C-alpha cells in the first residue's frame, strides 16, 4: 500500500479527480490518500504561493503527489504553484507521452508516438528578471551542467527502459552558444554511453517544424525548459488533443503527476470535462510506485473505451464516436472495460515501467578559471556610440582599455553602422592591454572612475576563461 497526496484543484479539477480516483481504485490500485487544498482558495486567502506550509509537509512525507489543475488568480503577486513545486521538490524531469489514437481521435498524424522529456527547474524559468533602464528589461537564462546531465541521462534511461530506439536533442546553440551550447555538449557526451540508442541534434526552429509536420520521425525528444514547455503542448495537440495528455514530474525523492491542461472554470460543475489527461497522469503515477499491473489494466481499459467510441464532448465526432458521455459516465465506461484490451489501438505492457533509478550527479574537477575582463552595462540616453566611447575612455586606467560597445547584442563600436537602432542599454567591454593581467581591483577602479564621470553603471558581468578557453559571448558582428 502506497500513501499519496491528492489535490482536487479548481474548476473542473474536482470532477476529473473524482473520476480518475474512481477508475484506479476500481482497478485495485493499492493506495491510501491524504487530501490537501491548493490553488485559488489558498491564493485568495492571502497565500501568494497557493499552498499552505502544512500541505508541503504532507507532500514531502508521502513523496508522491497527484494534482488536478488549479486556477491562479489574475493580477500580480501570485506565483505559479507548478513552477514552485517543481523547484522546491527538485522535480527535474517533466515527461509527456504524446500518442495518436487514430482513427478514433482526429489527428493528421496517425503514426505519432513521441515522448517529450523536458528539463524542469532552470533555463528562463529561473524567473530572474530585472528592469535596468527605462527601455530595457532582462531575464537571465541559467543552464547548469548538473541540470543538463540529469535530464539528458533521464531521457536515455527512459528510452532504454521503454525499448525506444532514438533520443533527439533540440536546442538553439547556433545563437546561444554558451547556454544551449552546454546542453548540446552534455547531450553528445552522455549519448556515447548508450551506443545501442540512436542520437541526433536539431536546431529548435527547424526541429519544431519537423515535429509538427512529421512527428513519426521522432521517438524521445529532450529539451531545455522553455522549448519543452512549448513543444510538449504542440505535440499533445497534434497527437489529438491537449485534453488527453498527462505528465509526470520526476525528482530524486519526490514526484508529481497531473494533466497538462488548465482548470477550465467555464466547464466546471457541468459533468462535461474529459478526465483522460489526469487519468494518464495517474497511470504514470501507478507505474512510478511499482503498480505496473494496475497501470496496464487501466490504460488498456481506457484505450478500449476510446476504441468503442464512448467519448466526451471535446473529442466527440459524428461518424466516428458512438456515444457522447459526461465525466462520470466516461469513468464508468472505463471501469466496465477493466480487464479488456483494445482490438485496433495498440495494447500496452508496462512490465518494465517502474521508477528509474539514476546514479547521483558527480561533480567534476573544477577547471582553471581566469578573470580576463569585464562587461560594464551602462544606462545612457544618447544615441551615438562614438560619443559614449569617448566618455568611457575617460574611465580607462593603465593596462585596461575599452574594446567594444554593443547594444542589444549588436556591436556598435568600434566600426558600428549608423543604421543600427540603439536603446538606452549599453554593454561596454573592458579588457587588459597586451602583456597585462586583469583583476577584480581593476573592476572596482573602473566603477569608481565611472562614478566620478557620472556614468550610470547598472550591472557588471565578469569575463572568464576556463582552461584557457574564453567562456563569454562576443558581440554580434564582431
């Protein structure tokens, strides 16, 4: 018997959770449940996180969390409970299978069977943002080697366990050479450890186009957080419906399972909602806790129900569907089919689908790290970078000089183009002259000189070389 935490959520959440629990309990799931309140009521009671401290205690004690969709109130100050939960509990892997149910659910891609493995904790979702000038705000994209290694290894281990043939990596490392470049580099390193599994890399834009057009060309796709968030919804929709997809959020200690759709408050309380997405999340949960026989029984009963044409309104189609049913009636139909297997759709076997146990991350010996310069970011209202360069050259010191100014990543000095539009946010690079070293004392002196010249420095970014290799971006056009 496994004790789990359950949140019924908001909107259609309580209805689809009741239907889901009714099905898995009828299939003899060996679970005990602790129910917690999360979402809109908790937000509106004054808790900006949408979850009470005592609820965290229950989730952390039970380790397994089945969550229905929640509503985040409109307006500022409310944090995403999903993002918070994933980070606090270390749920680094988001796993979303997207499978065609052709010909019973409409899709242009009848052969589609793709699993999206999305990094879940970092990237732009670190949520570190600042307004720095009147015209410019920034969001920091953080990619770590541990984050890359954990998610890429998970993707290959998942493929190995499930008998999948290929793992594909999507990044944009032709532009973001440091961040996405690290993700791609780690993918290539780890892929060598799995010689029986094909591996490939695609630039995200053409990869996304290929996935939308020819999803059968892919098997398992692993991506950084933002790309995975967007493309997992795209994949679910082109497979048939976002409403049919569930996801697992896996960590080293805890796991959360859910539907990928929202709380749909307009449909709440009408016995209309399709519980399939949350049921798919629950089936992944059953596999995670080792009850693979129950998971298999439920999934095959669900496939049989879909095959019989017993459909909720969202996937009902004249000439294909046989009966339009509500939430509770759909659950009853799945229960009636427990023990059956589909005749046209592919029946599932989950004999090898229990929790993946990955080796812990091993920190590598640190590289030799050398400070080689500094980017000084300046708020300046002028428009001519040559004028700004003259001002900045006044803060130079012996052995340190201004080498470049960029605006929104484009080099505008020296030898910039007058056609380049510039905002009030300037990156100004200082490096040592030939034969000189660079120190943090140089940075302090530069900042003191800037104060004296009334230059508005808004941030600095140290430039480093690791093992002799420069580890920072150039200005585009340099």
